[in-house]
């Protein structure tokens, strides 16, 4: 049976929640209204315990099954935050907050987990405990990391953890997943190169910082081409390049560049950092300039554990026969990775059909995906903790 009847019945109600959240997007940890909305719904469902303020503004709630002979505890996670984007969908329920938009579908994820929670609290047709995790600040703030730092896994005794993300381009009604790395790590860096500014007509009296910095940009490309094992995946991108010269007849004194390193492999991640540093420092030196490198470690690789991926696949197959179990990894990052570093678990992509990509002003979450997502969470719970 694909979609549970009850979830077909609640589809409109859940869609209403989703559109309400869509109209009222909040950023990063500042998701107070969203968290309050989540708490109000959970109270209506009659869940067993609600704790707020985990990871600053995260919400954690529990639902106990009819029995608890298994002692099993499964965490289900959704993200609540939006993006600083001006919405360009023209929808009648478009964002009412200027410059903020649910452009990654986290309104959908939150509503899907609420829909699953409503069903699970009504039926409780399982033997064990479900922990609902609603996290803030997925978009760069590391809300998942903050919830883990607040003791999420130990306080609620979570043994396995699961999450989903909508995927534009994958048809609605389909799932995609793979064991092992699914999303990349994302580190950021800033390089400041300092030479000696001067008159553009007298380069011999200056140290041309722009030339040194340009050479660093070019040499950085050798990291992926020449240092990375060709069967591994690494991205090194210099994204910004700013000189402090404002005139065509002035050689710049400093150049500031920023960029990112993405990879699916922890060893390659460390290697790439080392190479970025050495290429910057030594290339600058070769030109008589100096370079400073500031490194900011971001989200780790999102790694699906083997066994839990199998459970996730089985649950998806009870919803639909369209489950891609060997999807390609992708190079964005996801802070569910912090939870997967602490516990085994799996992250799955839920088809969102033909729309603009996530983080695009014209992106649209497809409400037809809601019952698929709810059903996946519910099937996972009922199969991992079968009622006795
Ligand atoms: Ni997202």
C-alpha cells in the first residue's frame, strides 16, 4: 500500500501548514515563530514530551509507541529555516517578509515531519520511541551541530537518525539515496595577498599584487587536476577576487579572495586544505608578495551508514517502486552530517519535480510530495519498531 489512507486525508491540512510557513519565513537561529508553530501543532497532536531551546531555537519532541519492549529510539529530523532571497514565484502564498524566502523547501520538510508526527501520535502502531527533531539554521549556521552540542543524541538516547530533502529534477513520487557519502563537506577560506602598490607605469618599483593573486587562482586549479586521486571528488573554487585599486593606473597593494573546498572524502579534505595554504603562501612569495590564509571549517561530509540506508530504502519501497538506490552524490553540504557523525542513519532525496533548483528565487516546493515524505517517515518507524 503506497500512501496510507490517513495521510491522504491529512494532505490538505499539512499543505495548509506548509503554505503558512512559506508565507512567514525566518532565517538562521531566528526561527521563533516557526518553532512556536511547530510546538502548537505538536501539542494538538498530544505528543508525549516537547522541549524547546535545543541548539538555541530547535524543538525536540517524543512519541511513545503502544509498547516499548524493543527499547528502540529513532530520531526523525527536519530543518525549519529559510534563506535571504527575494521570492520571485508569483504564488498567492508567496513570502510576506521582504528579502526572506523558503527557497530550499524547509517549510516542506517541517510540514512533512509534522504530518508524520500527527499520524504517529494518533496511531502509535509501533514498539519503541520516536524523537522528532526540528532544527534551526541549516543554511550556514550549523543548527544541527548546535543541537548535537546541547546533547541531543544522549539526552534522548537516540540510536538511529533519519532525514529527507526535497530534490528538484527528481519526479514527484520518487526517492533517491545511496549508502556512503551523499553530500560533500564544505570549508571556506579567505586569502589576503599583500605586495607593494604603485604607479601602473612603473611596475618595476611595485610588487604587483594582482599578478601574484591571479597566479594563485590559476595554481589552485592544479590541486584538483594534479593532487586529488582521480577517482575521488573534490571542488576548489575561488569565488571572489577584490583588489584595493580603484584606478586603471594604480597597481593594487592588497588583493582579497574567498573560496570554498568541497569533497566527499575526509583525507582529500585535509590534503586540499594543506595544498590551498601552500600554493597561496609559496606562490605569493615567488612574486615577492605575502599571503595570509584564513580557514573556516564548515559542514562535514554527509555519510549514510550501510544498514540504516537499507532500512531507508525498504521504507521508501513500501511507498513507491521508484527508488534510485545508487544516486550520484552531490557537492552541496548539509548539516544533518553532524547528526550522522554521532549516530548511524540515512538521508534520502524526495522527488520535487520540475522546478527551479533550491536556493533560486523561482524555486517551488511541490505539495504533492508531502504524503510521500510523511509515508516514508511513518513506514520507517513502523518497520524498524514493529508493534508487538
Ligand atoms: Ni535545504
